[in-house]
């Protein structure tokens, strides 16, 4: 017999156990299990009522939604993410999460399942494991927020942390040698990367009007994003963070090369470093046709992105504060900028040791 209450009701079943239920938004919601005692059922109702009052209430999991279905639903709501991020997330889901958890109901995924998955992935793909773990954590937190699970099983301390590797930093002379080795139309591009720290996508989006030689500054307001795969589209947009939109002072030593480039690009709205046939310069084309031949000619071995490390390390060596490094690099947090001060200190130690060796 059910006894009507101010909130919900408790009913004794023919088995002798007790069922508790309550109404929210016009729909009855049953407890996920029956109770041995009436007190247990009553206490459960009291907890649900308290959660509703505090605003922390979540519906009990249905147990029907699979991880694969949830992942697809979650991805369809991520239109605010950048295309490369969406591409990365779908790649991780397809190769590293769905094969293990795709057909499993969300409520069946337990912490020991997550630990076993993570340990296996870390052993096989240590570079991918932290990224996959962070995505897994996001998905399960979304499931928790939606009331599909009562708690997230993704809770391995430190699993999402990626160790920071040692920076590979070209010297001033090496950066200049690479600038001398590329075709003339890309010389200023290499020098701006090595002394101003622009990323490749920022350089590919750079237009003549972004350079102000009177003020001796370069403005970053747009970046090119290139999706993976042959024939993949190239998109443009604002930098990922507000800090990425910045205006950077140009060192005087590279002004002549920039001036020379500007003399060949007269339209203020024209791309400063376009592709050979017009349009945005492809990272793949630049690497194959420009960068690799320059490395071969100089005998050096660097990524183009290492020129950015060069620029920010030079700034640190010149005495830039953390705030100044963040401003020049377009960083939104101090952690990355601090790496360049650390690299500068390491170089100073190496210099001191060389000085000591001179006797």
C-alpha cells in the first residue's frame, strides 16, 4: 500500500521490499533499486528532495545509452571547437575509445575498466594516452552532467598530464642560415618566425597591412587551420585564444628583409606569403618544397616550429619577463612562457661551464 507524502511516495511490494518514487516535471521517477526497509526508501526520497532544493539534483541513469552513442551525441554538439580539434577528437574516439567502450552502456564502465584501458594504451602509445584520457574524462563528465551516470569512473591522478620535453632551439646563426637557404620569397617568413615567434598558421594568414614598418610591428589577428589528409580543406579564423590576437614589436635586424618582401607585395590586403598559385600556403607544400631543401643545404635538423622556440628564447635571454613572453608568444597562461626562461637559464649554465673550461 502506498502512503502519500509531501514529496513522493513509498510502496511496499508483494516481495516485502519497498519502492520509492517521486514526480519531477510531471513525470514519475523510481529509485534505481528497491529497499529492504521502509526507512531506507524514505531516506532515499529525502536525499532526492534535498538535491532538488539545492539545485544539485540529477536524474538517475537509465542504463540504456552506450558510450558510442553518447560520444557521437557529444561530438555533434561541439560546433564551437576548432576544426583541427574536432578532427583530433574524432580520431581518438574512433581508434582509442570506441573499440574498447563503444558498445558498453555508460553505467557499466567502472574505474578498473578505465585503469586497464589506460595502462594498455600508455604502454603502446605513450604520446596519445594523455590526450585520449582527457577526452574520455570530458565525455564521462558530460554523461554525469546529463544524469546518465552517477559518478565518472575516469579518475586516474595525473593521467592527463603530458610531460614537457626539452626544447629544441636553433641558435641565431642557425636561424639566419636557414633564412639564407630558403627561396627569396620566404626569407622574411623564416626571420619573422625566428625573431617574432609567429606560428606557421599565423604566418600563412599574414597580410601586407598587418606589417607596420613605421611603428615596426606585426599584427596577428588571424590564423590558417589545415586539416589532415590529402585535399583536406584549409580554414581561417581568429587565434585559438584571445591572447593569440596580439601586436609584436619587430627587432631592427630583420626589418631590411621584411622591407624587401613588402616591395614585392603592393596590395595592402594581399597575403604576404601566399602559395605559388595563390591562396593560403600549405604546410605540406612548404615542408616538402621549401623547408626540407633548406635543411639539406645547411645540414641542420629542425622543425619549422622550432624557430618559434628560438624567438622566445632570445626574448628570455634579452631579459623578458613572464608577462612579456606571454604577450609575444600569445600564451594565455604563464606555464608555457616559463619554459623559455628555463631554457635561457640552461644555456647560461652551459656558457658558464665553457668559460670554466678555458681555465
